[in-house]
C-alpha cells in the first residue's frame, strides 16, 4: 500500500510539473538544449542559460527553469560536453585549457541560440551555472560584457576580476567542502575586500552588483533544491534586468521533479519483493540446512578484498573506458567480487542452475529494475538514456558489478535471512569506505566523493532486492544479474564522457 501511494504521488508530481510552462528540445551544433518558457506570454522576455556541473545533466537543473519561467523568463537548459545527452568528449574531465575551451564553445552555442529564440530580448541575457558549469559561466560572462547577470553556484576557488562579470551572485551550501564556501566569499571580496555574505554590494543598474550567499544545511547537490537558493536567483535576475520583483506570488517548488522521481524509486523498492514472489513463486517446504562458511571468514574475506581492490585500483588507467571513472569503479567492484567468491566457489557453492521459469523471471526483473531507475531519473533528476560510447560501456561495468554482487551472495549462502542482510551490509559498506579512502589518497578521481551518495543509495537499493530474492530462494545469479545492471546503469549513463 505504501508503494502504491508513493507511485501515485510521484506520478501526479511529475505529471503536473510542467503546469504553466512549455518546453522544447533541440540539438544545436552538437549541443543538446531545452528551451523552457512561460505558457501563453507575449512580448520580449529576458533569457537565462542554465549550465550543469560535471557528471550532471540539464535534468538536475530543471528546477531553475521552472522557477524562472514562471516568473517571466525564457530559460535554455544545456548539456555541456561529456554530460547528459551530449555525445562529445570533455577533455581532461573538465580540467585544463582544452576543457575550458570546449565548455566556452558550448556556452557560446547556447547563448547565441537563445538570442534567436522568438520572444527573447537579446539585450537581457543572463547565465546560471553549478560547479563546473558555474566556473564556465563566470569565465564566459567575464569575456562577454553583453551578458547582463551571472549566478555561480558552488563554483569553487578560481580567479575573479574586480570589474567582471556584470552583476555576479555567488552561492554555496553550508555543508559543502570549505573550498566551495571560500570560493563564494573570494568572488565577492575580489571586488569588495570587506564584503560579507548575505549583503549586496554595488549597483545592479551599473553592472557592479555582487553578493555572496551561504545556504545553511545544504551540500553540493542539495544546494540546487533549497528554496532560498531559488529565491536568491530569481530576485537577482529581477534586479539586474530591472523587472521590479517579477512575480512574487509564484510558488517556488524546486524539489517537485526530483522529489516525485524519488517517490517512484521508493515505490519500485517497496514493491520488488511482491513482484519477485509472484514471478518466482513462494518457496514450499523446508529449505534444509546448507553448509556455510565460518563467520570469521565471511567477515574477514571482504576486508581483505576491499584492501586488495584499493591497491589494484591505482593500477587501472583512468581512461581505460571512455566514460569518466567508470573503468576504475568497475575494476574496484570486480576485484572485490572475485576475491569474495573465490573461497565459496572452491567449496562447491553457487552451482544452482535455473529452471526456465527462473530464467524468464530473472529477465523480467532485470527489465523492471532498469525501468524503475531510468524512467523516473530521466523525468526528474538525471539523463538516464545511454548515448554514444555509454551504450557499450554498460557491458563491462555491468559484468564487474554482477561479479561483485555474486561474491556477496556466495558469502551469505547458508546463513539466516537476518544474518545475510548484515553480511551484505558489511561488505557493501566496506566497499564504499574503500572507495572513499582511495579517493582521499588520490588513487581514483575526486569525482568519486561527489557521486558516493548515489553509489550508497544504489547499494541499499540492491540490498533490498537481494533480501527479497533470498526469501524466495532465487539462485545466486539472479540477484547478481539484477543488482549488476542496477549499479552499472547509473555509472555508465551519468558519468562524464572523457
């Protein structure tokens, strides 16, 4: 019943998210864009180009398009090179002059296109960016004085000029790494050395206004969904473009799309056990005692496996796959899975086959798992359709993820349902901790730290699915197959091409 309520609420939330606005998608000179405007408006309206950060897509930024379009702006969402629907490679995964040139080129395409959109006032164009997209927006606006106002969210530390860009708002989350908060304050003090957060300095009419805001209780992604962030953004563009406050009564619902998608994800997790039971059938009779590995081995093997994987991941070239950090991540999980599976396999475990019904049911569950992730994500918070090299990268990443989950299931074999859940959690948590250690010591890209919450959520999701499949005594390969696809799909489709 909870799953049904969550599914209905999520569907209603996504179904009403476009109320009062209209959206049109296009690809301009290889750059995917989406133009969002208020429904049924006349006259020439100011425009804003919105750019996401590294490993993100326009879907994550749609809340800003909703907020601004309902206040009378035409907004152009853009997928920069390497992210979302873009098929283009991002050099250096965003680092270095080549990457900056590519990002500047994509922003230029988006700005020029927005100026040609009917009903847009080409003399009132603003930029908004997050993280890597914020740094790119600041660079572009500094080089193009015809950009009337810029909002940089979590751009980090970077050089700022005292006189450019025009009318700059800098936002960071209170729970972000210090470098992001320092970057916001540093951008303000480059123009106003005694500047304090929360205070506006300069004159918006002269293009000299600057303001830095630290949004309390928000981390690097959460800052995008804070109502205060959206109020600050809307008020900033209104002042810069002389709009006198815009439409203050227009409701700000920055989390509607992403929150509705999360409800659909929750519904999928909660309903999986019932669906698996209906497909595979409820177990009949006693399962009988099954030989199990000693507990000291079951708890010790994952520790050794994680330590070995941390050592091995350093030797995996970061560019072994054309999707950023996908190769090291796949190798990391694959090594852990192989080492966890080695001892159980030598003792004759994991040889259960599958009846035709099991094979068909497993195929259905895999499709259901992909749809449960991809459709809500695509509609709510991330581009989830593989394009370009992402299509074939799915295969090696999924294979390694399947090996990882198969290793966990073999360790759990013979233990009670509660003990198996704890063993699964122990191994998954150890892997996540090992990834964090590897990132802190520079063995894998720092990007791992930013996507760690996503990986943690996927491991919990797979843990629930695995527990449900153990309850119906599914063969080891079934939770490994479904879980492998669940972990691999977001890695392959959301990490940057580079």
